[in-house]
């Protein structure tokens, strides 16, 4: 006879596994990529993750996040946001990342990496020092972009030639191959926040008149080529993500006369990405222009993820001011998105996922070394 006093365990959508291709991610609490500006800027270890990065990323896996994504990682030296950012273009960096992916997997989480090129927003100082442009004499470099148009306060970038664009496509593929060899199970292409790929997509950043500019088809050409190149070298059984800025927050402002990237554009891009083997759209916003009016509030970007999911069927991750366990649970249980990406909240509390499970009255797999002391009794 069943024990009439036994309590049935709660069912939480947030802590339900998600399978993409052949990869099962244990829950829907994921760590968003966040630059730490803590790598060596010169010497043999330039761009390589350090013990700080190992501790930083592995602790979020120990903290219960189902997927832990390394920060925007430059596919080449001049693709980093700052001289202190991570890169993945040589053997030394690949070897250092291997330690980190092993640590993340040891805690039961999925290691992911965001492959990036910062474009016209590259070669900047650390944000806590103002984020100014870093001159070549100080370790910076000439930046590149689809058009010779500067981001506010930064130098005018070099306008890429078609041959240079071809080279960048190859760089993304080569970095993806290194990511796989280093043990990552998810590769995300960074197409948001005004960086190189986003600058091609948005009419606010792309003023080209050749096949890589003009209408939406032309502006999508380089991003889609990058995705195709990454998908070709990434195993069929493992997923590829794409991070997008769903809007530039330009056309939402009736006083702004500029033309920007919109939610309609994002839906059209999502369909093209899905056709090329992208498995999830990581939906953020903004970053193209410095003076956009962004109505930041809890969950303010979630509707963009929901729209993509509803109109294309492509799985999405929601990000931006997701801080409360019940808020995150509602996002998943309502079908607004398939996963939640947490950034600063996981900086404040590396063990947020375990605490969220407790708040939702579901079981949580603390590391055994901690669980006997802090787990439920």
C-alpha cells in the first residue's frame, strides 16, 4: 500500500531537460556569455583562458546551470572586443579551453562557446575604465566593419573587401573546429549587439552597395555564410545557436528617423537560419546605436523570443533581466521560450539554479561535497 503521507515531487518546466539534436541539456537555466576582460593581452598566452576563467565558468556549472557559455571569443586577434578578451585561433588557447570544458562537464553541465568578431566595436578598453578605443601603440588595432562608419566615440573602421569577407568566413569555421577539439558541445555564432555580424544585418550599420549590402537578402549574406561554414564543421549530432539583436530599438521610437533592424527582420532571419541548420535562436536586442531608447524592465526581451518561436517553430532562449525563479518558470511553462539565459544574476549568485529549484520545490543536484551540508534534509 502506498504511503498516504508521501508527497509527490513538484514538476517544474524550468528544470525539465531540453534535447537539441542528440544533445540533452539537463535544465533550462543557462549561463549567458559575459566578457570578463581578464586574459593576457600579449605574449604566448594572449587570448587564452586563465585560472580565473576556469573558476568563473566551472562554478556556475557546480551552481546548477544546465548550460554554461563562455564569453564572446574572438575567432581572430582583431575580432576581440578588447585586448584582454578570449580568443580561439591557436593551439595554446584551445588547450586552455580543454581544461574548462572538462570541468563544466564534470559537474553535469553542457559547455558552450560564443564565437565572435567585434567589428567596429573592437579594440576598446575594459568597461570599468570607460571602454574608450585603445590605440595601436597601446595594444589595440585597426578595426573592420561592413562600412567605414564609426560607433560613437570610436575610430572609423576599415571597410571590408569581398576577399576579406571570405577570409572571415573561414576564420569562423576554423575557430569552430578548435572549439570542438577543445570539448565544447554547443557553438553559438554571435550576431548581436552591434558587433561585426550584426553590423552587416542592420541597415543602421551596413551602407554597402555590393552583394553584401542593400536589401535584407544582401545584408544577410555574410551572416548566413558564417552559419553555413560553422554548421559544416560542427558535428551533425550537436547543436549550433545564433545570438541576435531582435531590434535596434530605432523604429520603436517615433522621433527617430533612422532605419534599423526590426522584429519582422528577425523572424525572416530566423527562418533562413533554421533552413541552414541553426537549432536555437538566442534572442537579445540593441547595441547597434549608442543612443537607442531601450525600455529595460524585467523580461522586456522575452516577447521577441516568443514571436520567433511561434512564427517559425525554431526553439529560442530568452535573456535580459530574468532574475526571479517564478519569472523564469513562467517563461518556460507558458511556452514563451525554450530556455532562459541568465547573466548578471549568475554573477551575483553562482548557485542561483539550486536556489531556484528550492524556491520551486523541486530537487536539485548539488555537488556531493556541498549537498550533504546545504541540501534539503
